[in-house]
């Protein structure tokens, strides 16, 4: 039995990503692929060189098509079950980089339906409201409003349902049980849900009336959904969606990923400077019991959550990161100084993010799309005709 779990509904334990590559059948992003990306983008994002985005499906095909003049569009998503934390923001920063480098559209799905169905304590209204709240964080990252379409599943239900039906008919209950580990206690919405998450992978093809390649940046736990999409969509005459997949931002405490539900493991985009300070100062580190020992023996960055935050988000300059690492190992950099450095960087990021998040409230309409169905009006229009 592995001592970790990675499914769309549960991520826990010390994750072995090499093993996931084998288990899921995804491809590692190797040097050859990095070289190919760089040929097009001219520079390479540290999330790629650091293997934070570490695996893919058919990404090379996406680049081949792009070079032939057949551009792709991006599709990603968020399950709006609460406030957004830094672990969520990380893949979106990368998604924006791809949007900028390739100048392509992004379709951003907010799965309020999913969160309502899977989270027993979340009401329909709460999930729907979180869609609108979380959209502010997405907009704050600066996606191009002309090329970015954000939607709540509830708001776009009609369009999504029409295609989800065709997808659902190709998926058996036993496939759902095997892919997601759902059992007889699952509600029927949970069994159907993955059909909805597949639709944005063909939404541009539906609009344009011809097949358009789709690239999905996502955290590796979502791969089971898109494995199914890749199985079903060709049967309906569409391309398989390609994907590029990232690891999880770890918890600030020992083990596991940043979690919205476990206190002090995550930093939320709405945290104030004092909260950030408190969380980082109580984080799990690779430090020794006291300063004297640390000077003698040095620290251990490879198990340190503070170092992981430098590595994954806040010290993207390779030389600066190396200095932090070697000074820590040498016992020259103590945890207090290293934590302060991180606290300052996080608070600097959050200050800007929170300002942009406020401003996003005024420009929500530039990004959100929804179907407005007014049944009362439709009926009165109909009655006028008879
Ligand atoms: N199911 C995802 C979640 O719970 C949300 C999501 C929907 C998503 N579509 C996606 C994530 C596409 C990544 C890519 O968070």
C-alpha cells in the first residue's frame, strides 16, 4: 500500500511523484521538451526548470500544431469551496505565463456544482457565491480580459449540459467507480459530475464548429478526469485534450499539501501581514533545536517547508535560491532570518494582489460569461404569440 493518496477528492501523505507518473501513465517533462518550449517562448519559466510543472499528456503535439499555425486554447478550473490560498494561485500564475507567451484564449471553469455535490456541509448558495468571490483572485492575476472567459458551471448549465449528456452516455458506472473510487454511497450527481468537467475541453470546438486543440494546466490530482475525457472525446469526434501537470504546494506544517481545511497549513490571498507572519513563524522547518546547534550542524532545506515556499513561489531567481540553500546547510543562515525574508516576500505579493482583487470587483463583467434565462419573460413572450 502506498503511504499517500492522490485523487480529485483527496490528497494526503508524502507524495511520490515518480510513482504517480507510472501509475497515471503521464509523461515526464524532459530536457528535450523544455528545449522545444524554449524555442517558441524564448525564455523558460522556473516552474518548468524546477519541475514544479513536471508531467504532461500530448504537450508536444500542442506545440507541433501551434508551430503549424494551428493554435490551441487553455482550459483550467477551480472548485470554489472556500477562500483561495497560495497553492491554488501557483498553477494560475503559470497559466497566465502560457497565455502571454502564446497569446491564446483561456477558459476558466468554476465548478460550484462539483463542490456542492461533493462537500456535504456546503450549500448550493455558498458554492455559487464562492464562484464569484474566487473569480476576483483569478482576475487579480492579470489575465487578458479580451482572451479570458470565466464561468460558473451553474451559470453556464444549459450549454454544458447539452454536451455533458453525450459524454455521460459513453461512460459506465463501473468506469466511474474504478476511476474515482466512488462507491454505493455516492450521490447520483457525483457519478455524473465528471461529464461536466470534460465539456470545457471541447468548448472552443463547439463554438467554432471545427476541432481546436485544448491544453489543460492543472494539479496532478485532476488527471483522472481528463484521462476519461481523452477516452471519450475521440468517440464523439473531438481531439483528446492535452495537459500539463503540477505538483502541490506543500503545507506549512509537516507533511501534506496546503489545505484550506486544516488550520495554519495554508496562506490565503486575503490574509493580512500579521497572519502571514504568524503562520510562517510557526512553520515546520529543517532547523536544529537551537541557534548554537544550527550554527554547528547547519539546517536541512530538503525537509523545510519555508525553503519549499522560496523554491516554489517566492525566490524564483536561481542564484538567490542557491545562496539560501547553501547558507542554510552551512549553518550561516538561521531560520529566523530565512522566515523573515519569506514573510516580506509573501506580504509584498499579497499587498499587490489584494489591491488588484479589490479593483477586480469593478471589472468582473469583462471576464464572466453566463446564460441569462428569464423563464417568466420567455413564457409571457410565448403567450403573446397565441
Ligand atoms: N475539479 C477541480 C477542483 O476541484 C476544478 C476544475 C475544473 C479544474 N476543471 C478544471 C482544475 C480544469 C484544473 C483544470 O479544484
